C-alpha cells in the first residue's frame, strides 16, 4: 500500500510543485517530467543495483555531446560559440568528481526556424529531436524556453524515454533565455543528472502534506523507538539515503532563512543547498552525493552504455592560449568588407573560436566563427558588411579541441573599421548651402539614394582633419551635417562610401 501511495504522490509532483509558489522564481524551473512508469523503473533499477553507496572512480567515462543551436531565419545567434564551449568546460568541472568527461563530436548544428527559435511547446521540442537527433551522442539543444508554461531553464529525458529510439532517444533542451545557460549557472549539470537517471531530492515530497506516510522523514535510523517513525528514505523522495530530506520544489535562496517545515517525527527538515539536483540558487550548489555519483556511473555502464561506442578520439593537452598577430592592436581603418585575422598556432588545438565585438569585454558579439585546422580567417563580403565604419572593434581567439575546452580566449586587440571605395565620384554629390556661418548646418546631397554606412570628413586647406561624422543611409539622398566650432575659411568635405570618394568645398564665414 505504501508503494502505491508513493507512486501516486510522485505523479502529482510535476504540477503541484510548480503551483505551490509564484512565477517570479519559477522561471528558472527544471521541466524534466516523471510518471508512474518512470518511477517504477527507477525503483526497480535501484533494487537490482542494491542502492549503490560507493563505486570505482579510478577511470573516466567519456560521453560525446552533439550541440544543436536553434535560431531564427536571420541567423540571430542566441548564444555565442564561446559560451557554448564554456558550458561544456563548466560541465566537465562539475562532473570531475563523478569521473565523467563530456566531449564534442561533430560541428555545432545550427537549425534556422522562426517557429522554433522560441520553443512554443515540448511537443514541438519532441518533433525537433525526432528530426535532428544524432546516433550515439547526447543531443543537447539550445533555444529560448521562456514561452513555455511555465517558463523553463531546461529539461531532459530519463534513460529509455523521450522521442526517438534506441541510440538516438531523448536528450536535453537548454534555455538561452535569461541567464539559464550563462557561466555560473548550474542548470546544465542539473539536467545532465536527470539524463543519467537522478531524481530531485524533493521528488514527490514537495507536493505532499507532511502527514502523508509518503512524505520523506528526516531520520536515517531504520530502528527508531516508538512513537517515532522509522526512516523511509529508501522509498520516499529520491530514494537515496545520503541526500537529506528536501521539501522545496521551487528555487530558494540558501543565504537567507528558509521557511520552516517539520516531518511526522517533528524533526526540522534542512535541505542540502549544495546538491546540484536540488533547487537552491546556483551559487549554493557544488556537488553530487556519493550515492548520486554511484547511480550515474551505473547508468553510464548500463542504459547509457551505448554512448561509449565508438570511444572518444585521442586528444592532446593544450597548455596555453594563442596570441593575436594581425591586425595588430589599434590598427586603423581596416577594410570592413575584406580583412584577414591571423593568430599563433597552439600545439594540441584542432579548432579556434574567433569573436569580434564593439565591446572590449565582449558583452555582445558582432561576429563569430569557428576555424578548423588553420590559424587565419578572411572576412570577405561584396555587399552589406557587419562592421560599421569609424567604429572600434575588439577581437580574440580561443584554441580548443574536442576534449580540451577550458582554454581561455587570447588577450583582445582592437582595430577600427574603414572604407573600401577609391573611385572619384565628385559628380555624384553636392553640398548645399556651400557657404555657412559657424554653427550652422549644411546638407550633403546625392544624385542617387544612399543605403548603408558612410563617413564624412571636414579638412582644412592645410590638410588637417577637423572633424569626422558617420552616417547610415536608409535609401535617402540628403543628409544634414553641422559645421560648428570652426574658424572662418575654406574647407573640404570629403565623403567616403563603399563605392568611392566624393569631395566638395564649403566656406565658413
């Protein structure tokens, strides 16, 4: 009877735990779901394995990851390549005590689909997995999960569940919304725990009244003296007795006083904020319990053993990062349509992640690419360019290989975007009025509509650059330019476009 009540309670967890608190903190929920069959299989698995409490940790188990990034049709990347690689690096750090190593197999798979870029439902997520899952890897999809109800940071499928069959079944969805996949967030480690069969420590308990016989009790003593009740940690909660009783099915701050709850023995419940599988804030979490570690390793050798074949390819260590060579720091006027980046070769590196940003701290990324087997990259376009004239950009490079992913980016260097055209196009432009007072404005007028970026420079008759102004045309023929802070005299207004240069005279009185 107790087992039936337990399974019924576990069925209620997914919705009741979410309903017990507001949506503000709930946006960082895990959306991994259980049902009666999953819990029966889980209990049976633990019974066969005799609730492992220790295991051999002398060898690493290596598991391949296929990264999928879902974007809109305009290829608006919602998570940078550098962040993607860093997430695997952090995952490996957190799983080092488990002796799990995750490595990349295959290139990042970019999926362009406006309807999927913000995932509308898990049903659509299942369709994506059916279409794009790869055999014998952990398929991990990064996309915006903020429109799910409730909004999520991630979800995963337990062994033997999820869309697909045999060697390409299930996987993980990771949210690019908020800080779900940013450095320091523990969602990836949490969802990977589910993928290797771990439950929440509050499994079922968070949705129950403490007077329910299925509510996990704090005691770990199976021979309590009446009227105290014996321990039930082997049938309640996550059914692992080295994870303390937990009843909080929403994110909670471990640095402030938590709500007090007691069990049927009137023992105070003190959830362990350090466990990755709990819901404490990310900064609190730092470990898996010994039984959790043993359970994941057993899963890796049984229901997830197919991931180890074929084995991980050999790899070399990478002892240092690279350094930028060309363009050198503070290089002026790089051609925004055609330029080459070069860096030093690093032993052991098989690929380099290249990033360019207007931000010296790379808070936003203007352009990025991955270069395989080379130490240079040529950016070349004949039409619209991603780089704005007269703007400073920083660039850096991260060397890595499929298994060594924690190497830092090279120190950033900076260049300024310039212009391409050299043809004299004076007949295509005019200045009106061409006689102005100091502080007045004049208009740059083109015969044909202008689109895209161009630059106007004011130069005195001694060849000195007085001022520069950048414009962005939107299919227009006229642009206003202020003539302020200037002495009386004759000046040249030189306009540089992608097509060429135009120069006209203006007099300041």
